[in-house]
C-alpha cells in the first residue's frame, strides 16, 4: 500500500521563514538568515530572492523543520510570493523550492494567502481589503470573488524592532488610503461594511493602526496571530488549489 503523501506551506519572508505541514503538530518558524563562513547572509529582500544559493539552504532547512512533525514524502509545496513579484522573482522562488522539495510547487500571492489565513471569505462579491505588513514589503490589496481588483506595494529599506520607520509608516498609510479612494462608488459601501484587515509581522504597531483609522476611514481590524496569517492561508489553499490559482496568474510559467 502506498504511503500517504504530504503538503507543505512555505512562507519565505525577509525577516522570518515559516513552514507548516498538513496535519503537522507545530509551525516551524526560523530567522531568514544563513551562515556563510563568519558572515550571516539574508537571502530574501523585499520578500524576494536576492541570493539563490543561500535561498536553497534556507528552503532546505525550512522543509527539514517540517519533517520533524511529518516524515511522509512530499507531494506539493505552496510557497508565498509578494503580489508585486516579477516573473523572474517568481521563477527564483519556484526554482529554489523545486530543487529542494523534488515535487510539485505552486506559487500563491501572499496577500491572498494572508486573507484566507485571516478567515476572510475572498470569494464574496463584496470587496475585502487586506494590508499585509511584512519586514521588507508592505502590500495592500482589494479582493472580490477571489480575484485582485486593485493593489499597491511599498518596498522597505529597513525595519526595526519597534516597527515601521516614520517615513515608511506614512507611506503605507497614504498608499492604503489611496487604494480605498480608488474603489468604485458602487463597491465602497460593501467595502466599508467589511473593513480593512491588517496582517503580517508589523500588524500590531499601534501608531500605524491609529494613523490608518484616522486616514482610511474604514473599520480596521488585526488578524489573529497576524504574523502567521500567510502560512495558515497557504496551508488552507493546499486543499483548495483552484482558489490558489485565482488571485493572479503564475507568471513564472508564462
């Protein structure tokens, strides 16, 4: 009898990399840092691969972490990528994960995964807005019926333990408010009813939340365990591959 195979969700972040196996007992969470001689190398910047060799090692460690909880052969890995990632960015992630995993690799836009992980019904006809605050990139996205209807991104040059720097915080607020204003008149009441959900490791920064509430004029809420929303959503999408493909075409195949 053939052994059951397993799915893995992989969130390669600028600061942290998280992985989760289907039916695994715990989420693996490690710094996105690789030792290279006396130096510490960060293979991910702005949520995208800048050092393919170090990224391979990071993926290998992340997938090894999941085997501590589930040693069955891999069948599929869903890996998150920023919505703003280019075709070459997506290809770099796919290549690194496929080389290590040796199985099917599907790429999913991280804001879609974060929305699903936050418990939002992205298939609803009413728009839902998600602000995903990562260490290297912040993306705000409006979804309707599982598809992106508008989006914007801001790459961050640096973050601190205290959260977004002042210049970046104001940029995020302005970007989010501008997207909310661009919503068509017919969709604004529905969007207002659903509000804006904030995800990512920077989601709990109080100054950011105060500025959003003052400027965006939508109800603002923070996802439960916002730093884990993306990897949780990726795992749910492992079981809903059709939905995973709806957010945006996988341009690494085109």
